[in-house]
C-alpha cells in the first residue's frame, strides 16, 4: 500500500498524553470491579509508549466489566498535522469488525423464522445455484492452464457463509486471475459505483476456491450475507442496520458512509512505510465516495463507545438497556465452535463471525476459555469474555501496521490488571 503525503510525526505527539486524554464515564475505583489501578497504569503506559515512539498516532481504548467502564480514553493524536488530540468520540473505519454486525442481522432474521442456517444460499440468491469450484489442473493439461472447474459437491449454505467455509476468498486461490479481472481482489467496497446486490451477483458467477463446508477461507462471505439480509428483509443493508441494530442499541455514530457534519470526527488513517516511518495513509471513500455499495464484510464506521454497546449486548445474551435483539440461545450458538479443526489461527475455533477461545494453552497468551473476538485491517481489535464479564476494544487507524503488535498486546495488559 502506498503512503501518499508522508508526514513525519513531530514531537507534539510525545507531549500529547495529558492534552489528548479524554475520559468517558470511567468508574472512580476500578478495584470495585476487580481491576488493580496500578496494573491498569501499565496498560496506559504501553499504549503511550507506542505514541511516544511514533509507532502509532493515536488510540481509543474501551474496557468494561459488568457494564461499568474501567477504561474509556483517548491517547495520542487523531490528526498529527492538525495537532488534533485523539478523543473518545472519534469515528473509525472498522473494516472486518463489520462482520459481527452483519452476523447479528442474519441471526435476527433467523430468529424471525425467515430461514434455517442450513438452507442453501441459492434459495434466496439464485445466482449461486450452479456453483463450480476451481482446482489445480490435472497432469497433462495444456501449458498455461491455471485451473479447471469441478461441480460443487453441495450448495453453499448460509452457515457456510457465517463460518467462512463457503469457498469464497478475497481473490486468492486457483482462480485468482479470474477474480482480479472481475475486480474482486480485496475487501474494500467503498469506492464501488454499484449496489452490493450487483456486486454479489457478479461474484456468484466466479468459481469458488474451495468446496463448500470443507475448508476455512476468509473472504467475501460476509458481503454475501449482507446482500442476503437485503433480499430477505426487503430493506437496503444500511437501512436495516440503522433501524434494526444501530437505532435500538443507541449506536448514534455508526453507519456505512459518514454524514458531512461528522466528517471532522473521522480519524485519519496512518501507516508505516518500508522504512518504519509513520505517515498519512489512504483515507478511503467513506465521506466523498459513491456512497452506494454497503459492505457487510468491511464497510461500517463506528466509535469505541458505539461498538462497545454492541459487544455489551452480546455479553448480556442479546439484550442491552431493555432492548433485546437476540435470544441468549442465539448468542450461545454464535460463540460455539462451528468449524471443528478447520480454523487454527488466532485460536483453535471459529464461531459465527469471529474466533472463539476453546483452549488457552493453544492460544498461548492470557485469555479465557469461551471468549471471542475479531479485528480489522485498520488495526482495531475487540474481545468479549463471558467468564470474566468483560468487553474490551482498542480503536485506531493504522494500515499498514509495520508489524506492530499493540492490538494484541493490549489484551494481555488488560488481563494482567484483572486481579479479582
């Protein structure tokens, strides 16, 4: 990724902690919910050190236990050149953290009896009816043959989309060249001058890169789910999210494309170049682009407090502040392992839209059995821990990250501060 208009982060960032620290409704005594104040200060120090060392411009951290905010703070700068401190109301591109919103929408419709998770997707999106799978060419194929196609062994099911076992990648695989020609090579949809339905119908004409249900392949599955929500509900995806999820949960700053009056709150994207220098990156099309293609896989904008409310809804078993979106059984299903041994990445299990922790020893870092979470290409990460009754979220905008590990380290630092 190119980093245009490269800016060096000045010494202003190193002095920004006091000026940029923006508190939410943090409890005065973290010990009341089991956190040690001195150990929490270690978490603050780790984040601030990254800012001081010019590895990251700014961060918003959100940690809550039993619904009480232990940390809701801004660190560093939102806009370095403008000298603008990072505040807790900053708006972020959450990219793949959009998938949890889309999964919620799908599960809401599922609980209304609109479909079963084992239903074939083609029942609702007919373009997927005759899917074929790209495989390596057999020996003796003509020179230059990159793949051949075979018939899918079974139809793609809705559950396959939720677990990323539908055979849909982000363009990688035997049919990579065909995906590239069709302009399906990355997760970014904000610049597309077409509807998500038009995009998904074109995608359905391409060969799959794996047999449905047989292998975990991260890719366009959640975007297909977003279009499924449109088809089944009869509503555009942005409207469904706004009226059925964001509105009821009071996620007041969450959307696909930002209203002009909120543009100043959108945190700029920074990135680390090949020399390790932090500079301004690609700002995307979330304010002035076509504003037409609603990506359920990677298109949502949100704040730490907004997204934290959705995570709290999950932790509460589908309800928040008297508003119920899902049943406890639906959330239980979402955080169960659906992939057997097919997913062996962040953890050893994958649920409906995010990783699930089955074995802390396999994971090898601090954590809890039964926790779940995901992250974003822009570097944010979240987790929900039912055992410890915690939601934790780090928001920032860093792409490429240059190998930075803060989005993982903040979880360790959060857990080490939990003493009861």
